């Protein structure tokens, strides 16, 4: 900012320099051409002296700029020299009358108007001294000098005011630039926070969360590598996950982290750790929620502790969510087991007990009963058994979402497609085959999110008017194909520049969490095709058995 203001101030003094050299050339020309009573030697002597003096004074003014006393002394010295020049070169008739205005100019800019008026009256005194009799034209010339000095004062005053306003504008402009930079940085940080929250919250299990946490940490902090030590205090076991770190370094870091954790287990859990390993310094931060520690995140020494703490806090909340979900699943299973047991005990078991007692009675009195009585008694028992079977069937159906012939996964996908069609006037075709019940809840949730992300990207970024979705669920694999007629993009360029969008990145993580593969084929003006495939549970189990 200071350098820019300095350049602005130089614009006024630069005028003095330009005026000095131009006036020297012009006045010297007229001096040679119009003053005929001076000898050529005298003219050359005066012109050379003025040129050398002009160069020296310009140099001295630049060297002492801003020093008031030195500038005042230089102005006085040059004024005396210019007065002698006027006397030697013809007084009021000398062309150098307009050259001597340099000191008036300098005095007005650097010192003040009073010294420039003093300069002017000194020059007028020199003119009067060198002139024997003042003519009317001489008086007019002196009046012109006085008016020119006044005009020069007004010009310098306005120039200084413009310079001051310009400096203020430049300062305000710099402040606006800094404010704009801060706003851009804040917006970028907010977008990154939103992206982090969105990506992290879309994970279905702790393993996929750990993978995302390591990837996100290395990218956001520009770290060479990261590592996470998952702690299972109940089993006193530790699991290590790393990203972009050598195996030997991971092993050494793991030992140091576990050792340090055991030593500081009952101490301050909010403290960041410094871990010097192999002449490198790493920072360790607890991933925790409340008083529960889920693990320790380790990155190479970073100055952006605020971002690291944010990642740690967000990860801790999600680990706690997974823990609560696991506990909730256990409670739901127990609750359902109790419900089934109670319903069977209260209805089915009671009916079966009654049938058993009735059959025992029939067996005791069988020989005394007539045939019609036996048939009637058996029919009564059969009816009771049928009712018991009906009750048991209702109890079993209470566990199944198929009991009313609907499927929530399929309905949610169709509902989302209809909503996007109505909102964006786009044609979306869904072709589905296979048995949806083969999918787990996690698979259904992930597939639904992948389909939603694919449709949203095709409409928002691809500007597609037609989208085709093929969902195939077989005994061996689950396959999803999303094809659109949008503007497309270059996948390789996106990977090279590491500008993978939020939607595509989320799709990659969702597929990875299912152990599947995702491929993207796209080109400009030819649309995009996204293919995803995962092994079915049966196929995964069979491969595990083979291994």
C-alpha cells in the first residue's frame, strides 16, 4: 500500500522535473536565437552551466525529498543562482525568465506558498536591478510573472488536494481488497465446512468414516500423510489406518502413540500431542465425544490447528452416532424378540395348550365316544390349530416390510424421480430388475443416495434433459448404471486438478463403503455414464468361505 501511495505523490514532483527540462530546452533555444548582442562563447557558457546545474539540482531534490530544511536551503541556493542567470542573460528580456519558475514550483510543492512568493519577488528584484529603465512592456511582463505565480499556486493547491484524495481512495481501495479477500476466504472456509459435514455425515460405518477422515485431512491441511489409531478400550486393542505414510514410519508412530496414550490416559484429554519421530514432528489429537475417546488422529506438523480441531470434533460426533446406532439396533432386536415372545405366549401358545388338553381328553374318552363326536372334536381342534397358525403368521409378518406388498426402497426412488421430473422438466426412465429384499438396509440407503446424487449432478452440472437409470440385482452382484445426455466433462482433468465435486466424491465414498467399484465415462457434449457394481452378500460370503 505504501509503495502505491509513493508513486501517486511522485506524479506531482515529476511535473517539476519535466517542466525543468522542457523549459531549459525551449528557453535555451530562444536565448540562442533571440539574444544577438551576446557572444557565442557567452551563450555556450550559460547554456552548459544551466544544463549542469539543472541535472545537479534535480539529483539533490530527489535525494533530499521530504527533508524540509535541506529542500529550503537548495531552493535558496538555486534562487540566487537563477537571479544571477537573469542578470547575465538579459534581465526581463531573457528567455530564462520562465525557466526560473522551477524554484517557485518546488517551493510551492515541498515547502509552502510563502517561499514561492519570496522567490518570485527576488526574481523581480533581479529583473529591476538589471534593467536601466523600465518600459511599459517590462511592467506588463512583471505583472504576467506575478499572475503566473498566483496561477501556479492555485494549480499546486488543486494538485495536492487531488493527490490527497487519491491517496485516501487508494487506502480505502486497499482496505476493500483486504476485506474482499477475507470475505472470499470466509466463504471458501464455509463451503469446506459444509462439504466436510455433508461428506462425513453420509458415511454408514466407522471404517468408511476413517477412510474419509484421512483423505480429507491430507487434502485440507496439505499434509504429506495422516494416520488414525482406533482405540477399543474394552478389549484393550488398537487398529491402525494410514494414508500416504511409509510402513516403517507407521509402525514407529503407532508404538509412540499407544505408549503416550497409556501414559496420559487419565490426564488432560483435550491436549494436542507433539510426536517427534525420525527427525519429523507429528501432531496427535484425540477423536472423542464427551469423555469417550474413539481414537487418535496423527498428522505431520501443521499450523492450521483450527481445521484439525474441526475435523476431530466432527469425527468424534459421528463415531458417537455410530456407537448409539449400534446400541439402538441391539435394543430394537431385543424389543422385537420380547414382542414376538409375548405375542406367541399370549395367543399362539395358549391356543396350542388348549388343543393339547382337548386332544388328551379325547384320547381318554375315545372308546366311549361315537364316531360323529370324534369327528366333531377333531374338527374343533383343527379350527383352533388354524387360528393359532393365523396368529403366528401375523406375528411373523410383523417383522416384514413385505406384509402389505410394498417396498420402501423402491417407493423412495420412484418418489424422488417423480419430484425431480416435476421440478426440472426432465425425462427420467428407471429400469429395475431383481429382488429388492436381497439388499441390506445399508445397501438400500447407499444405493438410494448414489441414485439421488447421480440425478442431481446430471441436472445441475450436466444440464441433462434425459436420464436413464438401470438397476440390476442378481444373485451375484448389484449393478447401477446412470446415463444422461448432458454436456459432460473430462474425468481425467478433474482427477488431475483434484477438483472432484462434492456429489461425485460422495458417490465414490458410498461405493467404497460397500466394497464396490465406480467408473465414470464422460466427454464434452456426449453426456456422462456412471457405472457402479458391488458383490451381493451371498457372493461375498461364498468368497470368504473359499478363502
